[in-house]
């Protein structure tokens, strides 16, 4: 079976799509550390190279990828949801500050 998404570590919050993912697909996402796979149903189309959530993450959650803190959620996402720049801010310039909410909650 060809991989559709991969995670680096079992403790990662996101996996990277290695193919275009379609809404409703059920995935068994392997980890490069060889630990237990994640089972995920894709909630929305996710393009190749973008991230799929491996668990529910609230706004403000610090996202782990590659076993490292990589970003902070600017809005919540459900397991199987699309994670990218529209809802994730890099920690490179964050310095631990909470994400600023936009007017109107969007």
C-alpha cells in the first residue's frame, strides 16, 4: 500500500501529505520512527506537501512536527483537518506570544 501521508514521530501533531488527499479518505499514517500508525479520516481536501492534523488542536496550541515545536495554531482544527498558513503561525518570530485573533473571529 502506498503512503498518502507520513509523520516523522508518533508524538507529532501533524503529518505531511505525500499525495493530494481527498475529503472522506481514511488513512493509516505511518511514522518514520516505526511506532504505532495514526488512523485519520480526512475532513477536507489537502494538497501534496501540506499538513493533516493527527489530533484535535485548539487555537493557541503549539504544534509538534519532526519532534520539534514548529508553530502555534491561530484557530482550532479537528483531527483530519487541513493545517497550513491559514491556521498555523511559525514560532520563528512568535517568542511565546499567543496568536492575535482577527476581528470578527476569523
